[in-house]
C-alpha cells in the first residue's frame, strides 16, 4: 500500500489562535432498528451498471476481504451520486480516478456494502465504506483510514533502515450482517535491501504493538452499529502519543449514523484538556481533535451543524476546534460557507452564519 503520514507537522500547532467562541453540549438519540437476517450470495449491483459502470471484474467479498488489483474508477458525477459527502472531503477536490470502488458485499434486506479507495495526495490513499439500498441511495458511511499503513518516524540518509508506525486492518464477516475490523498498530524498526527491485521495507524489531477487534452489525435500515471494541493483544511500552491519537481516531471512524459520536468527541476532548492543561493539550493533543472535527464536517456537515445549534447555550469543545480547522486550513472557509448554505433548517443556518462570519485562515 502507499505511505501515509499520520501526524501533521508540529509547526501547525505554533500558529497563533484566532478567536473561536462557542456554546454547546447535549445528547443525540436515534431510533433502534431491528437486526438484519440473511443475505444473498452476490450483491445486486444494478444501481452501478445503471451509472454506466462495468462491474464484471469487481471483487465480491464472501467472508474475508482480500486486496485485489481490480477496481472501478469513478468520474466526478459518479462520485457525487454515490458519495455526496465527497464535496467536502479533502477540500472537495474530485477528479476522474481519484475515487474508486475496490469491493462489494451483499448484505441482508437488499443492502449492499461498497468499499472505496481514494487518493489523498503525496502518494497516499485511504479507504472508506458505504452502505446502499437497492436503489443505490447511501444509508451509512464510515471512514476506515489506511488499512495497510506504513508511516515513517525516522530513517537514515540512504533510506536503508529506520523506524515506522505500521497499521494493518483486516475485514471479515462473521455473520451475514455482522463484520469485524481486526486492527494491529505497531512501532517497529525496519531495514531495506538497496539492491531489491520493489524497495520493500522489512520490520526487524517490534518496539510496541496493540491489536484491537471491533465488531459491527448492519440493521434493517442500512445503518452500521459498533457493537463491541476490545483490545486482544498488547506488548512493549506504548508510545504516549499513540494512546491519545487512537482514542480520538477511533471516534472519527464511527459511522455517520451514530448520533452519539459528536457528544463522545466533545466529552473526550474536554477530559483530555482538563487532564493535560491548556498548553499541553494545545501542543500535544488539540490538533488531533481539530483534525477529527474536520473529518466529522467532511463526512456529515449538516449533522455537525445541527449539533452545534442544539448545544448553542452550553460551552463545548467542538466549535472551538471547528474554528481552528479553518484557521489551520484543515478545511476552507469557502467549503464551510457552502455547507451552511445547503442547510434546510433556516434558524440553525442563520445561527451558523453569524457564528462563523469572522472565521478566517491564518
């Protein structure tokens, strides 16, 4: 897979803050849906063929997802039909081939899971997951990150040895509507044979490792639910930065149908700030929260705006970090304004316009 750096340059955190004032906090709830039952052997991909896509060689998941070189590149119109949130992901920069379908899976009740890859620049790519009804309407969405990531921490001048953080995520279905994400994150030393053709870097010593198993179910509304997250293995002395990063990153990867994810992020950020103190939080953890809020905006801007409006009378961490995401150029002010213009709740829209009127990048 391609290399992707986990963390942004520390210089971002040295930027002066702009005035980001906010109010907010409440609990969202969703209707409980019935668990899904059986699933057909193959997904109905008629909604893809109707868009002019050739699905004859598309990787079909049975029980275990396996990497395949066969994928379907999408043009801008196809991307926006299948992934309307793409207009705000990575600045809404959509070009032919940037988004591509890598696999499909038949789910109970006529739903279909599609796995996507998308290029993020700098020789990097991420994966995401969408659930669709029989008519091709998206019912849920979840960002997976890089499922086979290799992020350099340090290396020598000729790039023959170094140290990196590596992530591997395996997707497996244990029941028709139930799947697991088996994630292993480790920091390891590596070496590379300068005479090899592929430039492969082989781990030589694992410094620390954490393996977690997440179990999700898809209900009869096409919504994904995280049923359980458990740690199954841990070894070595874990990097302190990882502990902060993974707690926030796990929340940013929750499906957009999870109405509690914004509350959870707000609560976690508040506890971290109280524990670390203002300065250490800003230096060590705050930028990760800012990145997560920007991802919440990208995947479901209206839900984020509605949460802010409903919690406008109480202090919160979310608006402050949304403001910083503009200040640090995690997202553009023009995209923020565009998303606000698309709101159908006029009272909430007016509030967001006033709240963000003076926000500008540094």
